[in-house]
C-alpha cells in the first residue's frame, strides 16, 4: 500500500509536470514602404515596370517635340536664306532647300552697309561688356565684402533702377547724349547700354561673390600674401565663372538691342546690325523686300552669338551652377 502512495512535492521521486505547449503565432510577412508584402510584391513590381517605361518614353517624346518646335524657326531661317525670293513668295512652302545657293549671302556681304554695321555692333558690344563687368564687379565686391553706411539703400536702389521702363527714359537719354555731342557714336550708345545693364549685373555678381568664403583670403594672408595677392590668386579664379555668365548677359543685351540704337544712331553711316537689318524690311515703291537676303542677314547676325556661346559654354554652365549654390 505504501508503494501506491503519491509522492510528496519535495521528495526526489516526485514527477515533474510537462511544460505547457505554446501555440505558434502567425508570422506576418514584412511589408515594404509602399504597403505591399515583401514576398508578394514581385508580381505587382513586374507589372509596374512597363508602365514606368511607357511614362519615360512619353516624356522623352514630349521633350523631342518641344526641342523640334524650338529649333524649327532657326532651321526655317537658314533654309530660307538659301532660296531665291521667287520660291519664298510662292504659296507652296519649300521645307528642304534642294535648289538652294549662297547668292543671298554674297549679295549681303558685298552690298553696302553690312561691314560698317558689323564693325559698329562689335565695337559697341565689346566695349559695353568690358565696362559693365568692371563696374559691376567692383560694386558687387563692395556690397558683399564691406559694411558701410547706406549699403542696404544702395542695393534697393539697384533693384528700383532695374524696374524703370526703358521707354520712359528715351527723351532724357537723347538730351543727355546730345548735350555731350555723342550722338551717332560708339561711345554714346555704350554709355546708355552700360547704364541699362549694370544694375542687374551687379545683383547677379553679388551672389557669386557672396558664395566665396572670405576665410580663404584670410588663410592666404596668414601664409604671407597681401590682400591684393590673396584676392588675385585665390578669390578671382573662383569668380571667373560668374564673370563669364554675367558677360553673356551683357553681350546679348548689347548685341540685340534695337530701340535705344534707333533713337541715338540716326545717321546712315552709324548703324548697328539690328538697325541695318530694319532697312531690308522697309519696302519702297520701286523695290520689294528681298526676304532671302533678310534671312541671310539674320543668319549672319546670329553667327557671332553662336560662336561666343561655343567659346564660353563650359565656363557659363559652371558659373550658373556655382551661382545657384552658396558656400
């Protein structure tokens, strides 16, 4: 009977109870940031790939169409410059100049007026770019590097001058240039162009100068350089892209300007290229407008701009990027 007695809990012969059985919880699949399951998202992702490719293809096609729309006027100008005036006045347009020639270019280059207008435009444009960069660069340095009384007022005045309409200043500009006996001269037109372009160029260069830390010059001065040497060796090379980008703006403004030149340059021997091109559009009773020569003249006027952009495109791109990021 003693063998059948239950064992005491503290005795060595007591039997241990079996551990409770734990039920496994259902494991949830990992989810991606977009909410789809990690193990189940392969098929939807595969289905989305053709949609993304189709969207990119549509965007690329739209970009090509927009580019063609931008390039078509240039192509039409060059194509029309190779065609005779008879085909240009025809009701049926000629898109491919198969029977084209360079007769219009020969007529423009050998005719009277174009060489003188080209020299006038080059002189005015180059002088304007040099003077604008010199004054704007010094003004941008003064605004960014020095703290002086009236600094904020000067910056505000630069913005206000830029907002003034050019048409409202024609009479005052004409009287000013006339009182200086500078009508029909390169210097007279350059003065007006410099006054019109400098405000925006100062504001543009101010961002480039502020983006170069002054600590670079101070470190160079600690190494033994003077302030002028530190500026020329350290700061000026870093500001070269900004000067190129500002020079491009000044070049385009001076090269393509029409209204001020029309007011200041009234002599037949003193004309810039836009004013000279206007003479082709003034049809008389004995001569109709030769549109082939007009297109050839427009192409020749655009050639210096294209050459200028090809020369400075690398510096201009880096200048625009450095001006967009400070530091």
